[in-house]
């Protein structure tokens, strides 16, 4: 059996599990944190609430945000940026990771 014939099924399995992991909903704790702390400006779907749009918040579904590194997004949450207030000391590292999963779960804007 050729190496290619052995490798292709393995690649297909890995790709399936990787895609499934990306499609998973964020943890409930992250959703709750987002709802309590972020929805008022960013809206339920990350597109921005009416108030957020008046403040010109970034659409969390945008390529600009989704292309940011995880560390950059956490930095903006902690230290603020433009109309985004700083939340330094508000969230633990685990909570920041949960919020990041929520942000990453938003369907990218076309």
C-alpha cells in the first residue's frame, strides 16, 4: 500500500475533527460573561448594538477583528482601544479565554 493511500484517510479524519472543533459553541460561562459585559455595545451577534454603533464599535465578525491574534484581542479587552474601555483586572485569564472563544464563534461577516 502506498504512503499516499495510507495518509489520505488520516488527513481526512484530522480535517473533520479540526472543523468540528471550530464549529463548537463557546462554553456557557463565556456566553454569560459576554452577555453581562459586552452585549450592551457589541450586540448578541457581535455586530454592534444600537448604542455600540453610535460609539462606532468594531464589528466582532469583521475580518479585521477575526484576523487579530488571540493575544491582541485579549490585550484590547484588558487595556481598551478607542471607544472600547479597559477591563484590566475585571477578568481572570480563564475568563479572557472564554470571551475569546465567544468572539471567535461569531460567523465572519461576508
